[in-house]
C-alpha cells in the first residue's frame, strides 16, 4: 500500500491494528470517516481518512499522526492521554458520543474535524481540531474504493432482494387471505340465499300480523312481545328426539312452518310440548290459535276443546289443522287433517287442508320454534 507525505511518495509496509468507520453529515452530504490505528514500519500512527460516502473519486482527505504529533498540540482535551492507544480510544469514544463534527471543508484542499468536550473547571466547551489534507488516491486506493463500492452495491442489491422477497411473500399471503375471504363471502351469500328461500316470515307486516294476534290473548294487551328462537330445523336438524330435548317444557311457544306446497303457516300455544308415550295426550288451550301467513288468516281454537297433541313420536301438532313428525321420527314430514266442521277444533276452516294450499301431506322446508316473551 502506498503512503503519501506531502509531495513525496515512498513504499512503506503498514499493518492495520484497529479500524472504525463513522458517518458524519455536512452541507446535506454524508462523509465516511475511517479511523485506523496502524503501524507503519513498526511505528504506531493514527490514520484518519475522509471522503464523501458512496462516491468514487480520485482523492480523499487524510492525515497520519503519531504520539508526538498529538502531544505537540498541547490540547487540554488530550492531556489525560499520553499513549497512542489511549488517544485512539479517546477519538473513537468521541465519535460514539456524537461530540465529533465536521468543522469545515475546503473542496479538494482540506477537511477539518472538530472534537468538542467539557472539562471540569472550564465554563465553555473545549475543542480540538484535526486538519486532514487532500491526498490523491493511488491505483491501490482507487481499486479499494471501487471494490468497497461494488460490495456496498451488492449488499444493497441483496437487501433489495430480501425486501422484494418479503413483499412477494406478503403479497402471496394477502392473496391467500383475499381468496379465503372471497370463499367465505360466497359461503355467506349461498347461506343467505338458502335462508332467504326458506325464510318463513318475509316482512315486517307479517311479523306485526302475528304479534297483533298475540296481544289479543287475555292479559297480554299492553305487553311488549319478543320472540326468542329455540329451534331451527335447517340448523338443528330434523330429529324428533332433538326437538324434544331442546323444546320440551317451554310454555308460550310459537311454531312457524314453510311447506313444500309453498304455504307458510304456524300456531301458538300457552302450553309446553312434552315427550309423552306413543299413545299421546290431547291438551286443551283456549288461548291457542293457528294462522296462515300466505292467506293472512287466523284460526282460533274453539273454547273448551282440545287444541294440541303431545306424543314422543310427534313434533308440534295442532289437532285437525296440521302436525309434523310421526312414526318416521323426522320433523321434515307433515300432514293436515280434514275433520268435519261438527268435529273441528279450530274456527275459520272453510276447505279441507286449506292451511297447506289444499294438500294433505307436505315436506317441511323450514321449521322454527320461538319462545314468546311477554314483558
């Protein structure tokens, strides 16, 4: 490596014992400061090299100072340090403590570093100026700068590749999340469409139609009516056993059905449903009524007559109007019953099976049971 002193150039062997690199800003530019502890022909020096960061030029600013050079300065900041290693450590620590700054740059002439420190007993901070001179770079220096810059560019390129890979990975994850979100949206759309197809109460008017009739029950006139869903066949299944496990012993319940004929109807009873033996039991309920949402019609229970039928094999059963379940043990089957008017249990029935559009048997597309809460 070539070492330059003023205008003379000589060949000297030197060994770098320690090296630290710092970056300082001056006039909107960054400058790389290389601080080295070197041995030149077995004599210890502190070498400081400065040049604009990430820029390849044919010169830099440089100074080599041995112990005597520093002692001659007779600077108060340096007095505690008498050995070259101690001075090197002091300058390094000054950089780390951010008390080193660029004092002045005379383009292609000189480069001044200033260390500013405080000493006990002195009111004002003390300074120490290190003056670097412009040095033309030799071929080796240029090659070193070029290699270093190439390495920096390669490092930057690798960092960019890592960032690109990270962004691509994030993009892939986002695409996967987006795809899953789209799938969930499609499922929700299908679910909503399916529910809409099986929706029983289809408007606020139909809900008011039912609630207005509930408010005509003796003692319920000024009540607030709330419906709490207990059972929904398309979600809870069509097992008679499951129905009884979830719905037995609940008074004040409302039944809603949508049948394969397209009819939508239901019934209300104060009485709870029970799992009774296969013979079954008829129950009287003067507050019971059935209704057709399709026909906007009410069928009131005839007083002092049976209104509902409880059996282990059946779900909700409103005597001669309709019932679901039966010996097959599934809620998905239902039927209507054509009792003569003289033996009818509900008023307002004009034609056979009219609540189900004239069909005696039907498939249950949807069945819901609500607990009616009067407040």
